[in-house]
């Protein structure tokens, strides 16, 4: 038990000494606060550059590809089905997946345009 109380006293003395040193240093409070948040700010910036920007670019490119699709284009759906566009409505494409077999799919279910 004495060992625990000695450790507690050791840590409280170090903390008191650190607090006294910080108080005696005076100004520079905003600088110290800034530097304490600098790693967090750097992480947010890196996350934005490595995750959010590329995802926005992929979303923009996919939207452009969807808007450029025309009747007769061959596509691949998110479900892995290949088909040829035979009709276009507001939010729905009609795909011909085999001779005389047509299905309707949502525009956002299209993964890519394949080469013909």
C-alpha cells in the first residue's frame, strides 16, 4: 500500500511542477492551443485529400457517364448483368439482355458502359 501512495505522490508532485512551469511561462496561450490542435487539423486535411476528393471525382465521372448513355449502348449493371439500352425514361433504363427479353432498371444501378 505504501508503494501505491509513494507512486501517487510522485505523480502529483510532477504534475504540480509542470503546472507551475506552465503558469510561470506567461503568454503564448493561443499558440499553445493552436499547436495542440495542429495534429487534428492535419488529420482532417489528409482525410479530405485522400478520401473525400477522390470519391467526389468518381461520383462526378459516373454522373457524366450516365448522362451520356444513349439507346444502343452496351452497359454493365451493378448486379453484373450485361445489356443493351433499348429505352430511356426519366429515372429508368430499359435493357435488352437477350433477344426479346427486356428489363427495366434504375439509372443509378448502372456500373459502367462497356465497349461494343
